[in-house]
C-alpha cells in the first residue's frame, strides 16, 4: 500500500486515515521518526509510522501562550472556572456541542480534590447497603448512575482506567451469604454494561493465596467484587487535553479575581482574570459563567454575592502509602467496618499500596495535611487485618484530600438534612451556574447536567440554533485511547511490546508509560531515546528515582505537551512520585528543576524558589516528623543547579 498520512486532529483521525485502517487492518506499529531538530521544533510530536506505510501525526495541544492569546481576545459562549475533573468535563461537553469554550484553573489542573481521591472508579457498594436497609431510593439511584459512569470511564481511557478485583474478607459465617448477596445485587444494578467481571465467592484457602498478607486466623472465606481504578490527576488532565482537541481554550495558573456583570441586567457577563505566573490582569467576556471549583465553590459564589449562605461542608479523607509488599499487584482489599464503623481500603497503585481512608472535618486549603492521629488510626486498623505488621516507619507518604459535602440549596433551612450525597447544579439570579458535590466517578454526568442547564438558562448561546442540544460525551473516548484504531487497534499491549523491542525500555517502564499515556507513550519514549541527554551510559532512559519507573523524559513531555509550569506540577501530578514516596520525590526535585530550567529558561532565583515550593508541598505528604527528617537528609545531598 502507498504511504499516506492521517493527522489526529479533533475527535478522531481523518476519514482518509480511517479508510486506510479498514483496508489494511493495521495492528502493529513501528518506531516514530523524530521531528526536525531545533528548540522550536521540539514541541512537534514524532510521527508514528505504521507497517503498511500509514503515517500518524499525533495531536499537539496549543501552547499556553496561544491559549492565553485567545482568552485575551475572544468572546466565549462559556467560561468555566475550575480545572479539576468536573470543570474539564464541562469544558469538553460544551466544546463538543459546538460552544466556544474557555476554562481557567487558579492552580494546576487536578491540583485539588480531583488529585487526592482513593483512585477508585466505583458505584459505591456501601450506598447500596444503605439503599436496601433504609429503603432509600435516592441512594439506589446514586449507585445506578455511578455504575453507568464507571462503565463509561473504563471505555473512555482503557489504557489508564482498568477493572480491579477487591476482596471482602469474611470472619463470621453468617456474613458470607450477606456479603455475597450484596455483591450480586451490585452486579445486577450495574446491568448488562457493567464493564467488569461478575462478583464471586472465594474460599479461605484461595483468599490467602490471592492476598497472602491477609490475616488468616478465623477467616471463613471472601467475596470478590470488581470496581475500576485510575490515576486521578492524569485522568483529569486527559479530559482537559481532550477538550482542547474540540476547540476549548484552557489555561492553568489563571485566577478569576472578580466577576463582570452587565450594568443593565445585573447578569454575569464574564470575569476579571489574573495570570498567576506574571501578575498580568485582563477581562474576558462570556455569555455563561460556570463555577466548577469543587470545595472552593463558595469563594466564587461570594464573588457574585457575599451574602450567600455557604453550600459546602468540607470533609477530609486521609490516605497512607505503604510499600508494594503490603498488597498483591492486582488485588485490592476492603474492610467494611473498622473499629469505629468506617471503611478501610488496601489498594495496589503505581507500585505502592494505598491504605485509607478516614473521614473528618477540615479547613479549606490547597495543601491539606494529615494529622498524626489519622495516620496512626490507619496503621492500627491495618494491623487488625494484615498478617505482616505495619509499623509507622513503613509509611512512605501520607496525604489528605478534601471532598465537598454539599447542601441542597432548596433545603437550606433543614440543617444537616440539607446535605446531599448527589451533585447540585445551582443557578443564581445573576446567571452564575455552580456545579458541586457528587463524586469523581460521576464527573461526566455532572458536566452533562451543567451544560444542559446552560442551554436552559442562557438560551442566547444557541441563538443561531447551530449547537448540539444533546450530550455526546458518553460515547467519546479520550486522548491517548487510539480512538480511530489506527495506532494499535486499541490493543495497548502492542505498544508495550514496541517500547520494549524497538526502544529497549524495561518492562516496568514500558508498562508505566502505556498505562499513563496510552498511544502518547511513543512520544515520551522518543524523547527519552532520541532527543539527547536522557540516557545513561548503558543507553537506558534516566529515571527520576531508581525505585520507580518515572523518566526524566516525562518532565520534558509534561512541559511541552501537558502545560506543566512548576516543578511540583511534575512531581505531584504529571508523575505521581510525591503521592507515592515523599522521600523519593524530595531526592528527585533538584533533577526535575534542572530539566525544567533548561526547557523554560529559569535562572538561579527561580530554581531556588521552585525547590522551596516543592519542599513546602512535600512537607504535607510526609507521614510523620521522623519521616520528614529522614527525607530531608536524603534531599540535602542534592545541590541547587548552578546558573
């Protein structure tokens, strides 16, 4: 077949490229050809050459400078304030319906609640128990809706979002049929599109074989059910990047400092923005303004009207990271009732084990910090159910995430009864639309409800009648998912094979890249192997930490194609090293700063400031004062790069 080119621009490949796939049955990939040399050309992604001669040019997100230029010059149908999973979901939905859409984030994409979850894509098996015990139809509806969205998330980014079996250990005979029946009902509510294997019973002997760290004394058996697992900040970022493919203008480190209102009608007509990296301010106009700032929604609502009653009650959930030997690599564990009646998870994630979570009141902050009492509680409960003793020194990181418990604005006078487990879409008299509450798994449904509300409350956005009134995101895959089937026919293990055989990457690195980037893993590998300066003397890609598969090349990719502006963006959210191992992240920080300084032209003062900011962030991720001191010793040997 003659060579042809398919450019992955917009939602899918060109029709020509798709026709070539249908004709040739492309299933294998060959090493990309690197772009032309030179600093300006570095952002140009390497082309992917398929075996039949088809050439795929991967999508290149617009630069931040180009996005800011749009924010300073265009009128938008929709301005979304907040760049977490929900804000990104609203931007994607609105853009796919044809609206000229902008999204801003005061910090980094996914830096708040969206990056501090338990990493589960779940329906809420606990809510199902509540639904039947209390005949609570609202809880049943929440579970059904979340299970539908679980299936969507597993389809939308299958390279990153995957089913995870979770074991419920049973230590009393009467609980076996109870838990088994509950898991089967969970399957039943999910319906025919549950997207995960069915639940099943497991004998005590088999349970200990599959989860050998489990306490065996008194174990009667186990029930295995399935939910999904994700890398939450990378998933949130992927939604934002996909929104740019549909034409949305997105920018992080841009804050809404005030709202603009029409002098005659009093309706919100835009916002005054500030670039947090330069201090520059300007105004942007928009027909509709959406407040998707999660726990911080009241701050934006009070920009509209300082007298408004708060919607949000913040609650903190603490997670402790343990080494990988505290859980099998492909099996999670749930303890339905801890000593105080809460739930405890043990989940394998990114080469470590998540243990958590607690649930307690919290102040609003972008840097929540777990208390020693919460860390000790998780360790104490872990030792009730694990055969291998967990010591405080085993904790390699600990972090807290704040989730927004939201009051239903129609029930403000009912006290705690006003708290809703569902999401709330509020429209103020000014026209400001706020979306908050809910859960990570239902972000897409929350976005759909919000855009539907825009069309209802701000009909002028569709004055020409050219917009799609129906949501289409439920069938939309995300960037990296090989949506046209051109690169690997959505068989992502083939990319793993290519990374190993043609780039010489180790198994753990190849799997890590594909699990987090999908088809874009090829571009990261191209930087690592062919860009220059990212191989060791044995021609192996340099790692940020010898213990983990994160590469130096990922820092470059994060800067060039993922809007990383600060070193903490890379350590915490493009890679997840800060969440996995605080000491390893401290040790890697100078190298991350060095790479970013070379890419962005930072001087000595900026590099020192970046290291200081990393230290401030990592202090909130350390499990104890002793661990902090130990980690500081590790990092002390790394000097600030010379200018």
